[in-house]
C-alpha cells in the first residue's frame, strides 16, 4: 500500500514538471523577424540619374505689367506688393503665370505738374505726385527670385476696345444719351461695388484743400527687365486659345430655325479660323507723330493653340502692319485718334502669311479713358460732357433766387473751389458770392472739357495689345509695293 502511494506521488510530481516545461516552451517559441537582404551593389558607372530640367531664361528687356494688391501710403520707401497682369512665356512654355506676386518699394515721388495745376484751380493745394516703384523680387514656383529692373512708371491698365455702333445721323443725341446712361451706371457702381469706404474717403479728400495721398489698389506700373532672369518652367495648361469673335444673338423664329438646320458651313468664310493673338508693339505709335502708311511691327508674346491643342502660332512670331489713319490732338478739347491694322504674319522657318488683324484690346497709359468707334479709330474720351456744365449752371443760379432758405441755396450753388468755396459761400451770407463760386465751377468745367488742348493717343514701345486675326488667301505684299503705298499716302 505504501509503495502504491509513493508511486502515485511520483506520477503527480512528474506531471507538474512536464506541464511547467510545456508552459515555459510556449513562452519562448515565437516568429523571429527576417533579416533584411542588402540591395545589390551597382557600380557608379551603371547608375542612371534623372536629368534635371534646365531653368528658362527670360530675356533682358522683357516688359512686365503689374498692379498693386491693396492700398498703400504714398511715402518714400513704402514696400509694395503687386500681381502680374499678363503671363510670360519662354520658348512657348509658361514661366510666370498671371497673378504672380512681385515685391518692391517706392523710390521716387515724381511731381505731376498738370494734375497739380488743375487741383489748385479746384481748391486742392496738395502736392500731387506719381509713385515710381523699383521692383526687386518675384515669387516663382521655386521660391523668391531677385530681379534687376528699371524704374516702373505709372499706369498701363488693359482696356477692351470694342467698336461702338453709333448712328451717324443722330451722333450728338446718341452721345448725350450714352453719356447719361454711363453716368447712371457709374453712380450705381460707386455705391454697390466693393471698396465703397475707400471711394468715399477719396471723394472727401478731393474736396479738401490739403489731404494725405495714397496708392490705391489696382494702381498699375510697367517696367522692363534690366538683366536676364532665370526661372523654372511650369507645366503647360494645354488649354486651347483659339478665338472666335462674339456674335450678336437674334430672335429665333420658325423660319430661322429651319434655315439653321438646312445651312451647311461650306463657304471658306464660314470655316476661316480666328485667332486672338497677344503681342507687344515693337514700333512706338503716337497720334501726333504717326503718319498714314507708316509701317508697324509687333511680336507675339504668347503661343496660340488650335482646338486639338496643336501649336498654331508660336511665341516670337512677328505681325507686320501699317498705320491706316491718324489725326493729332487739337485745341477746344479735340482729342487725337489713331487707327492701325496688321496684314502679315511671319512664322519662324515658314513663309509669311497674309492675315487680317484688327486691334481689340490695348494695355496703354490712360487705357481706361480710351474708346474705339465703329471704323476702328482709337481715341481718348473726354472726362465730361454737355450735361455737366448745364447742371452746374442751374445750381449756381439757385443762389440768386430770393425764395427759399438762403443757407441751403448758397450751399448748393457754391460748387467751385472744393470744400473751401462751399464754406465761404455759406459763411459769407452773400447770394452773389455763392453764385459767383458756382459759375466759376461752370467755367472751369467748360475749360477742362472743351477749351483745353486735347489728348493724344500714345502707344509706347512694349505696349501689349490683343489682335483679332484671321488668315487671308491673297498674295503677300512685296517690300517695294509697301514702300510705294507709303510714298503715295505721304503725298
């Protein structure tokens, strides 16, 4: 019996020892990580490195047009941030897109003598200046890049030169009616478009005899690079820039719908492509010095693609044309006008092609005051019209009316000489003085609009223009033919 108990105890101890061994083995058995295999050794001679894309060089003398992004105080040394108004291409590749940011500072406050004279006549004795900015850096896809550029001169806004279809038989009435409608639109935009607070502040400043000056947002400058600029080439967007001129929509009738279904574009005129070419004038033009028949030349600054994204007109192509009509500015507010067109397109390594090119837009000084008539003549618009002096004369005459409140009537009548004239008209308590100040405003308005010398149309070298162009199937003009036409026009 004793031996049986001893044997059972030994079996229990062996079972416990065996279980402990299995538990310990379970804790130590696990998947070991794989040893990384080293990459095979490749000799340096067999290694292939990706070739870096070489930077593009923007040539010296390239013109850039920019505008201020916000309002700045007009002080020497003020830092200016501006955005690019037109893209820059190199070898048909985009390198600086629109809205690229540039930075610079105000280096000079150039006196605007003409503006100062008329400001003093209106009771504003502020020394009005033009800010001259020196831009020294541009933000590119690779970071900020230093640039070397000349002084940026004021103002090259882009204007869309759409021909106006004015009826010649009622030209004067049409101009008066168009002017009245435009004033209503301008007044509405003054109060509804963004930036009302700044416009009200500027309007108040114009009435004060002395006030601080500021550089308004969208103030524009133009300058040329003094040295070549190396930048990174961007990926092309691939969007076609083929252009079709806008067509006026007419009322759809049953007969028109049937004719549209039956019509087929079989004539060459219906299938002729139109291109909107962005170019820069290489020939400066001025309505005072240009003559009819003078040759002109422009350089294409942006490539043109067709609907299939194929390059049609490369950057660097040349447009050749001539001045067709010009008239210098004269006295009594008669502005100069200028008309020119392009007849040839010269492509690299290809024969010249005859085209019909008319200007549809221009980025020129004073561009916002430019207009184009139905014949294509570009001219400067007058700042005022016939209705302005008539309205001022009626208000001035209210001061001589003895009926009503004298303070209110003198305040309304004394519109000349800014806030100083209005205060003097009210405080003096004299109807004659208030009427005299009001009629002074009438005379000043007539003098500035109708009596002073008119403005010239000026397109300096490097002016960016938009040209609606279509090819023509006509023989190319010979140089001697063009010379003969120029001589005939001169006589």
